[in-house]
C-alpha cells in the first residue's frame, strides 16, 4: 500500500519527526518511505542537528503541498485575475520564513541534489502555478506520480518551443479563427456553434494527431458535441471546405440517403499523413444533440477496432472525447463512461478527454451548474491526471496534451486536459448573451482573439508582422477558393467492411436450420467440462438435461435454444459479444454461459470450446448501467457488422435507462447518418404479477420508432423460434437493429419447449398460423408472445375447438402477406387481438389500423384497460386480471 494514499502532510511531518528521533518507532514501510522512496529525502549525515532535519522535513512537506495544491493558484482563466497566494502554500504554514530562502536543502528527484529554498520555490511555482495547473497527487499509484513529476519539474512545465513550431501554432490558430470569421460573414444568421474563444482546441487536436501517430496510433476516433465541430471537421479531420460551405448553402441535401441531419451533428472519416510521413485514420463520430451520449459510442467503436486488430491494439486505437464544461460536470453518462474505462469487457486502453471550458453552459454559470470546484472533478473517480491550462497559452496546452498522450500510452488509462477559455458569442449565433451575463460579455467583447494575442507575442520575439499577415492571407485565399468550388460527393456509409451488406431490408426467408447430428455433437461438447473442474451440482445437472433433451429430440427449453444458436454460429465462424447486467448467468438463471469451479472460482466458458479458429465468444457482466453500456454496444455493432452483438436488459423495463441511445442512435442512426447497426436487444417481457417495473419492455415505444424498415421488433414464442431468429440476424444480407421481447416465466414453462426437428430445418416464422379445422372455428384470436400459452391452455382445457390462435411473432416489419394467408381459411370467424398489456401500451395501437385495413373492419380488443402504469403490484390482483382477460377472449 502507498504510505501517502490516506495521509495528510501534517501527519507525514509529525511521523517524520518521530522517525528522526527514534527510527524503529515507525513501521518498516514508513522507514523505507522516509529513506527517500517518495519524497527523495536522504538521511541526514551523523551529527546533523534535529532542528535542521526538521527544517528539511518542512521543505519536503512544502514540496508535497505544491504538487498537491499548486493548481489552486495557477493562472488559467483568461477572464479573471490570476490568484496570488493560498494559505496552505504560505512559508509560515511550515515553520519556514524568508531567512530560510537562501539555505540549501536536499532536493533529489526534484531539481538537483541540493538547492536553496528560493530555487525550490521558483521551480514549484513555475511548474504548478503558471498557466498550467495539474491535479495528480490523488493518484494512488506512486509510480504514476513519480513518472509525472519527472516529466514536469525538470522543464517546469515550460519546455522550449522552437520558432518553426511557434509558426505552426500560429497557422493553426489563424485557420481556426479565420474559418469562423468567414462563416460569420458569408452565412449570416446561420447556426454554427462557433469555436471563437476556444480556438486553441485546433492546435491541440492537431498536435494530438501528430503525437499519437508518433506513438504508434493508427486509428483515432473523436467524439464531440456541437461547439467547434465544423472547425474540427475542416481543420483537423480534413472534410473538404467546399462540402461544408455547400451544407451552409443548403444545396447538397438532394444527395443524402435517408433524412440526413444538420451539419453540426455530422461526422467524417479520412486518412491523414502526418508531418513525419506516418499514416493515421481519423474519425469524427456522428452525434445528436444529446451531447455526451456519444461518449460510450466512441468507446464501443474503439473496442471493436481493437478486438479486430488483435494483440497490442489498445496502443494503436485511440479514443478522444471533447466535452463542454457544463455537460462534463452535469451529465451522468460521463461518470458512467469513466467507470467503463478499466473494466475488462469495455476498456479501450485509455481515453484522452479534452474539456473546452467556456465557463458557461447555454446561459447558466458554473455556480448554478455544478457543486464541485472544477468542472472536471468527476474524473477523479478513476484516479487519473487532470491538466488545467490557460486557453490563451497554446504552447502550454500543447505540452499538456503531449504529456497526456505519453501517460495514456504508458499506463493505459484515461487522462483529462481542460482548456479554460470562453465563448465569444451566445450559445448559438442567434442568442444574446448580454441578457444573462452582461459583465462577463463586457470582458469578452474587449478581449482580442487568441490568434492576435499569439501573433503579438511572436512579433515581440522577432517575427516580422508581414510574415504573420502573409500566412493569414494564405488561409483567406483557401477559404475564398473553396466557396465557389463544387462540393465533393457525400461519404458512403456502406464502404469498407460494409460493402458486403445491403442497404435495404428484405423479407426473403433465410434458411437457418442446422442438421440434427451437428446439434447433437455440439451439445455433447457443451456438456463436457475440463478434467478437475467442479461446477455447481445444479449447473452440472442442467447441462446434462440439456444434452439429454437434444439426444431425445424433444423438450428443448429456451436456454437450450439460445445456447444452440450461439454454438452453431460460433462453429460456423461468426463471433459473438453478449453483455448486460448479470448476463453470464442470466438474470433468471437460464443461460450459464460462464461456469465457475466450486473450489477455485476458475472460469469455464463452454461456448468458447466449440468456436471455429476465427470466431470468438465473449460474455460480459456489465456494470449497473443501461445508458453507457447500451451506447458502448451500439458503437461496437457499427464497427463490427460481422459480429453478433447482443445487449440484454436485466428486465425489459430497464431499457428505459438507455432511451437516448435507442431513440437517437439505434432507431434513427441509419436514416440520419447512413450508419447501419445489427445490434440485438434482448428485453425480458411478460406479466407475472411482479409489479409495474418488472413486467413491460414497453413494446409500444419501439413500435412508435418503427418506419422505413429501420428495425426488427420481434416477440418469439418458442425456443426454436429464438434459435432461428438469432441465426437469421447474422445470416441475413443486411444489418438492422433487432429488438427481441424475451420471456421470464416461459424459461421453464413445460409447454414452452421445441423438438430437435424444429431446429434442424426451416427458418424464423414471422407469423405462426393456427392449427385447426377452419369449418369449426368461429373465433380467431391474434396474439404475440407469452399470452399465447395462457390462451392455448384454456382452449384445450375448455375443449374450445371453435377458437383458433394465430401468433404474430414479428411485430415489425409486419408480414401482412403471411398474416393474410393465416387469416384466409377463417373468413367466417370473428377476429380479436389479445394482449396482456394495457390498451394504451403493447402492440394494439400500432397494429390496430393495419389489422383493420387487412380485415376490412377493426378487430375486437382483448386486454387490460388503459392505465398509467404497465401492471399492478399485487400478485393476487394480477392473477384475477389475467383470468378475466383469458375469459373475455373466449367469450361467445
């Protein structure tokens, strides 16, 4: 354990004095510590007075405190005067005074072997209290702290900058500023979410690309909200200026597939060659107005690329997330994404977070927007360094981001660089910020832009003003030339790995049966555990029952059907990624994808034993989150269309927590951005008397999002149907999200079983017709999912041969042709739609007009009446409702 992890400087000081007087009175760990491991203090030579040793202890404590708190007096805010002092950094706080300033003290690992207190203070102040403040002493690992100290203090966080690099910085600042000014002049009144006030982001990002490539990064994926996005697209990622200007002129929408999106939501990908000739692929992810929602999506995209690239890929694929200060502090998805960062199933080797601190969110000041001192304080939850840099000191900003990247590549952890700046205009260019922040905007109005400040600095250093003006004219000429140029073609979302997939949905059946002998062979292998491995007896019995059911050829339950789907896909070479809360075992104890040895807790993954050499099976128990984890899996699916990517909600209702991902990305991503996804959602659904929060996966919400064949919404009723459905998701020639309403009580329902023959041939059946004598049938019940078993049981028990059941297994896209065929033999029958859900929920309101058009009249509704919650909390009341519902369905 690190001795400093929970120790205050005062405690260290008192313990140090105790050690000086009686070394053996402190622990061996502290003895080693005081011998110089962390503070670098060498033992005083024999005969050194205790008073002098105590002074040395005070200096050591002062050094520690500057490293810990120096950022609080750093000069990082362009709009406020620099703080001058802090009581915790005063000399008298450590029994030191001006008479000690020229006294030499040991300073090993800090400045040189010995230095005066004056020299030590100068180095500390320049390193930690200049235009770059650093928070890092909260990091528990002493190796990381020492690594940072050794890279900051020797150069005082001010490494020399050559003239060529200064001119390069100037070029980037001018490109950023003149681009914004050009848009402001040429496209008056249009929203652009200007970067003005934060132009330092552009040289910082450019330096990030160059440094990352030099460190071996070949793929860099950026996620960011609106502010500055157009500038990043133009000046970092390389989107042609002519294309951006055409979007402002609104003359390219005819070329967009689907509905398109506003220009400041769009992404772009391009290859870029760095200054030293390296190649790096840049991607700016598409993002809706839900700001930080893109964070886990970027992480998922990066993880998919890393998994595909193999060993060492964490070093080669870098996520970069650009945040606003208000959103970073205010939106919980940020903390969720940090929590993912070191988890085995979700880590990406560290993310570079760039926070553009405009010191205002829309019209809200920090005092009303957060309870923490810094906007970045949430990042301390994962013990990483946080750099706070003055937004008008681009040289310090570049030093910070380069050091941040070196840290990420060395330790595989996230790191934060906060650029403290301002927003020159309102939230968008149509807002008037003087309404709400008149004093702040009076300061901003009188402040020259950063490229002018930096140019003045260079002129003072000897650069000719004519040279600066010449460079600015070159930028202006490029902008003018691009304004009249023809826009290039829009990017194709079906390039690269997506070329093998069709854009359009097709209802043509995909044969997904697997020979019975293959299924028996796979089942035998799945039931075999390694020698010496002792699973729980109940699990061992479950595996054996599954194998026996397959051998008998009947009685295959839901867990068996799902496992066989995964096993056959893996054996055929398809990889599978399954994640969610408690997904390895399954919330309802049905899956057991990972087995645990009863004595050692060693893992055994049966499905991994049947995978082909080029296939991988991963099942991850996620953290307790829907929003971030669902976003991560969506991002993964976009990058890995060949992988069956599955997210399972613990209860279907809990998908509510990821609604932003469902609405903005899953349902609309292809139409808005031409980014398809084959993500599969497993949502346990069914009314079993477990209350409002454990019954409904909100079928109605998904159906409301359906149009233009954008998703598949399915409620399968048998294990064989699930088997074919999952296999279809991989084998069909296109990729569309698949929403599956899966059961709870049906997992062990004696009637919810399939025969082996049902798996060995055929395909998923969107509609399952009735099996009945048409001449005898007077009532035809249409239903979906679990309620079928309640209805069928009653029909058999009551001997109601006059009633037949048709199951609609795929609610969207609705196979009207198959439904018409299923209804045709029963033209004389009265038709009713039966559902467990309240009338204002479930599939009724979506299917109602379609069934009316098909039948020529509206079918009778059978189900619960309208309600403001999905289900009651009383099991007895639930049972009474269910019995009434079934009785009403069979009423003559």
